C-alpha cells in the first residue's frame, strides 16, 4: 500500500518535472551554485563539514565515512533542493520564454542557454581552483572522446592512434606559443609581444590540430585497403611511432618534455572550444558524410555500391577526428603547461577508449556522459588510492555486460528538441 | 659475422616470447573472432603463479619433503602453472567475454582491457609494490662458440617454445577437439548448430592460450628474472601486433610473426642507432601492413567480419 | 506532504544563511602536509617508499605529542594522494592539496615528469614544495617555492666519469640508457659530456639506448661488447640494472659496470644476485656501514617494513625533516595558511648545513641542495659499502 503510493508520488513528480525546459534547469543550477558561493561555507559548517565539499562530497565522504550524512544533506540542500524548486516554480514562465526565444531566433536561444551554462560552470568552479582544473580537464576529455567516437563509433573502426594525434596537437600548439611568445631556453627569446598572444592562441591550436590531421594520413591511407584488426594495429604502430619520434626530437625537449607554455587555456577558452567542437562534430556526424560513415561501418561494399565514396569518407573522417584530437591535445598542454611524450602512451589510450565505450558508441550525448563520468569519477574516487583502479574497471565491465554499446548509444543530439519549450512539445504529441 | 650470429640467437630468444603470447591471441581469435586484451596480464599472472609454485617446490625440497633436482622443479612448475593459469583464462572468458557474446566486438575488447587493469591493480594491492625475483632454478652456463655467446637458458627457451607451438599445432591437427576448433574457425554460425558446444570451445581456447601464456611467463622469469605487476602490458600489446601480423587465427602465422617481431626489434637496434629503434621497427610493421593488408597468413576481410 | 517537506527544507536553508555557523571549535591547531606520491602506475615502489618514510616521520611527531613551533604544539596531518605516475594527475593532486586541503607544504612528486608540472602549480600558489627525487633542472629553475632533496645530473655525471678515470684509468666507455625516461637520459648525456672532456671526443665508443619497460638488451649489449669499451655506465633503475648486468655477463662481458644513484635500492641485489657483486655506483648514502642517524633510520625502516629503504625513502625522510626544520625555524605559525607558507619558504631558503641522513644540505638560490655524492661498492655479501666520497 505504502509502496504503491510512493510510486505514484514519484511518477507525479517525474511528470511535473518533465515539463521543465532546459532553460529552467540551467537557471536552477545557476541559482544553486550562486547560493553555494554565498552561503555554502556557513551551510557546510552548520551540517558539520570542515569546508565546502568540492566534488559533491565524494572526497570527504570516502576519507571519513562518518561525514556521509552531512555530505548528503549538504548536496540535497545546496543542489537538489534549489534546482528542483526553481525548475518547478519557473517552469511555466520559462516555457513561454523558451518558446518565444525559440520561435524568434535559434541563435539567440542557443547563446542564452550557453551563457547560462557557462555562468553556472564559472560560479561552480569559482569556489576552488581544484574544481576549475578538474572541470577544464573534463571538458578537454569530452572533446577527445567525441573525436574518437567519430572513428570508433560512427565509422566502426577500432583506432588506437588517438594518443598519437593528441601528442601531435599538443606539441604543435605548444611549439607555436612557446617559440613566439615565451622566453625559453629551448627556443630562445620571444619573437612576438606577449600582449597579442591570447588572440594568436586559437591559431596555434588550429595549427596543432592541422598537424595531427596531417599525421592522420599515415592511418587514413592504409585504411583504404584494410580495416578492423589490421587497421587497429596500424594505428597502434602509429601511436608508438609518434611517441618514439618525439622522444628523439631533442629540439622539443625529448623525454624531458616541453614546459613553460603560456597560461592561456582559461575556462572561457576551454569552454568555447569544447562547445565549438561539440557543435561542429555534431553537425558533421548528422551531415551526409556522417551518414556515409555509418554506411561504411555497417557494410563497406554495400556503401560503395550505393555510390558512397568510401575512400573519401574514411579519409575525411580520420583527418577530422585527428584534428579535434589535436585541438584537445593543444588545450591539454596549455592547461597543464607541460607535456612529455610518455603522457601519450598506452595508459592514455585505455583511458580514452574507456570513456568512449562507457558513454556509448555513435552518440554525442554518450561521449559527453562518458568523458564527464570517467573523469569526475576518477577524481572523486581518489581517496581510495589503489582500489580506485579496481572499482572503475569493474563498473565499466558491468556497463559493458548490461549495455554492450555503452550507456547512451545511438542517440542523436538534437539541439532543436533540446531548446524547445517543453509544454509546447507535450501539446504537439 | 659473429655479431650477426649473436643477434640471431638474441632474436630467437626474444621472439620466442612474442610467439608464445601471440599464439594465445590467435587461439581465441580463431573461435570467437575477438582479441583477448587481458592476455598480456594473464601472462603476468602466469609468471606470478609460476613464481609461487616454484618457490613452494623449492621450499618443500629444502624442508626435505622430497628431493627434486632443480630441472625437475622447473618442469613441474611449468606444467602446474600452465594448468592453474588455464583456469584464470577460463574465468576471464566466463566473466568478461561470455556475457558479451552477441555484443559488438569492441565492447568485449573493453571488458578485456578492464579485466587486465583489475588483474594488475589486484596484484599490486595483494602483493605490494616490490618487484619479485624469479628463483634461479637452473644455473646459467655460458658457452663461447668463437665469439658467439650462447647460454643454456637461451637454448632451453627457444626449444621449449618451439616445442609448445608444435604441440599446439598437432593438437589442432590431430585431436577431435582440435578438429572442432578448426570447424568453428571455419564457420562460427553453422558449426554450433551441428552440435559443437560453443561455450566449451571458447573456454578451451582461452584455457589453451592462457596455458601458453603461463609457459611464456615462466620462461620469461627464467630469462629476465624480474617480475612486476605491469610487466604484461607492453609485451602483450606487441604480441597482439604479432598475432595480427601473422594473420588472424593462424597458428603458423602467429608463431612466425612472433619471431619476426623479435627479429625486427633486435636487428633494427643492431643496424640503426638504438634510440630510433621503436620509430623504425614500427614503421617497418606499418609498411608491411600497407603492402600486405591481411598479414602473412590471413585472408582478406569480407563477410567474416562481425561487428 | 511534498510542499511541507519543501517548506522545511527552505527554512533550514534560510536559517543557515541567517545564522552563519561557527566553525567547530578548533581544539588543536593542525599543520597539514601534502604527499604527492605515485602509489599506482609505472613506479609503485617509489610511491610506497615515499609513503612509508612519510608515515615514519609522522610517527615521530605524534610520539612527541605534535610538532613544536614557537613554543606551541601543533598536530600534524599527512594527506597522501596518489598521482598514478601521470603528469596530469600530479597537477590535479597538487592543486587539490593546495586549494582544497590547504596544506602548508607539499612533499613530492618524485619523478621529474610529474615534478616539473606540479612544481609550476606549487610555485603559482606560493606553496613550498620539495621534490625529494627529481633530478631535472627544470623542476626548480626560476621557481622560488620549489626545492629538491637530491643532487642534479650535471653534478652526478662528472662524478661518475671522474671516478672511473681515477679508479681504473680507462679510456673507452660505453653507455646504455633508457631513451624514453628523462632521468637516465639526462644523466647519460652529462656522463658522456664529462667523459669526452676527460678523454677526448669519441671516447664514448657506444651510446646505446632502449625504451622504458624493455627487458631484452641483448642487441644493444652485443653492440657495446663489439665496440671495445672498457667500462659500461648505465644510469638505470634497479629492476633494469639486474637484467642489464645479467645479460651482459651472459653475452661474455667481464669488464666493470658502473651505475648511478638509481641503483641505490635494496632490491638491486635481491633481483640481480651475485652478478652485481663488486660493481660500483654513485649515490647519496651507503647503507652498509652507515652510522648515526642514517643507520638508525635504516634499521627502523627495515624493522617496520621489512626491507632496507631505497634512496627514495631516505631522500623523502630528509625532505620531511628539512621541512620540519623550516617550519620550526619560522618561530611560530599565524594560522593564516598563505602567510605561513611564505614563512616556511623563506625559512627553507635560509637553511644551512642541514644534517640529513643523505649528507649535509644547503639550498642554492634555485632551491637545489649542495650535497656530496658517495661512491658505493656492492660487496661480496651484497651489501652497499662506502668506497669514497666526492663533494662539489
């Protein structure tokens, strides 16, 4: 009796929240993080925590299990409750607003949503620099995962070369910025004034991306004649080659690595690049060529017969994916402000593959969820030390067994559906 | 000439390991058309089991329970560890591969990778961080053959691994089980319908592959007596390259390609500056695959590729 | 019901904002020290040594009832974080320790590939950091807040070269090193430079390399043997040393092999066995025949954890002690962690002739210690015997 009424209660709650537009959730999140900014510390003290729990209480709760109820209470009070209340209360006015925005101009609607999202992240990360760093690395992981998904998910190859592409991008961009704007003992004094540096930074990143795309030719061209496992080891060999090449290039520091990159990869930059990456990759995979990728994956011969130019498709897909992996690498190098070749080895490969397959193949949502999930989990479980690397793989195995294609696979990322007023869409159905 | 011969012997020894491990990949591939990415770590587990078994045997001998000569201990260690490790392989199959029989191949690759990480970390958590020294069961004897140095260990390693490869070949050719494996490799869909138990065959190949990996692990312990939890990663990936280079699912191909990998690595370091070894060695492999896209004994991909 | 719950929640929330809670009475003032160690990943043994040495130090402090700074007892808390032997992880750990745990100072990371980027973070946040083991000059260069506990490659390379020259009088040397790891590579190059300065160009007749995690060096060793070198210098970690030495002997090499401080682990002899007896290497301290505080440390560590500590353990111990010294030299902590970090940093820079178990230490302007190196001979019992001492 009790159980059924509970169930109904949940259902009602679920239905009432299903009408909340994205705008409402974002507003709620913004208010929640603003509340945290203003009163988080006193609330944390009130519930008996030494300070604001930085990753939703995971770190504290795992170190001192006694704090679990306090951490939970904190998370409920500061995140769940305000978000829930605001989302529910503001649902109908915001639905109207979202509808209006949506019908007047998609661009403005997108900009407003992104602005809210950025503001939320900015305030959230403003609490502590540790959060900021974790957030930046997670955003970069999204970009990397997404670019690998283009090859492994949409095109259905098993490419192992992504750490190599990332290394090329990281080194390409770093060399540009370090040569031009930094007084460095490897390359001598700066060639250009540092003031124009931040404007030049996107160019450096793109250059790194292009370098990675050129490197991708080494994998793309053999892919015309072979695929599957053979291509997997071609890409694996490529990764070893890149690593060995950088180790032998004394000019970029060899195994000692390249340091003193300028500190330009701040949150807005990383955020903008990630958003741009998601947008462009999403459009890419939904375009004709994206559909051609799926055709090549499902049956290359049939695709060929149906006038898909398979060579061109593979070529573009590899270069495109490598480009974005290179951008991710460039950002990565400038967030850490140090790169060395051993970062881009088998360990990195396992990490990226895990993110792609955890999140879901053939899906932009999946890559976002996978990258955020694994990188936040990796941080949150840090207090477990060694056992972290037993729990995360176990989790992944379970996901693979119960959802073999990943958590959210084969789902289209439809911006229009996302931004629509939810009441509107209810009526439409 | 002496240098060449010396390196030939070096390469034979080094290639033996690649060959033995690559055989494990190939066995599993021939049935399931999947690669077992935990194989490198099964190799590691095999070496550790070998360490445990041999230490126990040495201790028992020392306590006077029975008197065994050291070479017999080594033989027993290899046999016992192959037996025990084959169960590790079957467990890996049961946990990580059987539930994913109908899933995309890449998903099984991920479970394999993750099981590998669990094996490594589990070992680290259980045994601590120190490296383990494999007990020196046989005394090293070095023979000087006109400037070419050969040790008894090297001879033993090459002979044992060639012998195991040959035994596997005979097993596949002559026995009923072997025939079933060949049939399954021929057609994955129809043969199970004719009464060949797929799950049993998969477990068998995992067990056989793991047993070979255990043998490789112990020989590795004899030649390079330093064991650590991460020792299987790099050699595992390189043997994976060899397994594919040989042609998927081909016993002969995997053995030859394993030796080829050893030869490439050793001779590149001999001819070129050794700092460039990886760069050149992998470029050669890349080129081989560009010109022989299906390895040496593999067949062109086509309808057989499941995804 | 739903509404009532909400109401209660909102009220609770409002209450906490209206009456900012008082931080739970700070009974014992605490000093937090961060340890950034590679507990998993490529070099777990290094992480273990770091952790054990740090915990042993904490025991001492706790036994004394806390750390006495300026007449006040402070409780000390160690925050040990795993950096997985990854550069990015070392950076996040350093950031977390500084901004989240508000540590007074950080010990570690150990390997240069992590210490270089983590040092950048520590320096930006003006938090003193001591890397006990990183030998890359970039770790401390132009970073006033970053210090290290060991000597650098530019010092150790010539030490080894001069020692070989004086001891054996050889003219031709061979080097075997790991090209993908910065410590061996750096040291190999400094050795080569020093050797060629002594013996003229071309006197390093073989300069061979391999890649991290390789176990078969037969091709490189065959080349070295063919080159006619009199001595092999191999600045490798102990696990590789065992393999290199054994394989060299199996290939017919019977000349001396000389190593560097990375040989200085109890595991060297355990893994290498009789093959390593009689070889020399340069290092921080000699375990066998150690006296005074060094012996005391080794015996305690051995009794507690069951093995003779590596150089990492000893250097971490020294770094902890030197940090303790600096904290005590500040003469009192204000409780404001930013001010205290500055004070500790200044005190660290002022430390003169600190008596560590790995030798006397004084920091240069860059934060590098001026220390003596010790040449150690592996005795026929497999112990590390003091052979001679070389000072800068």
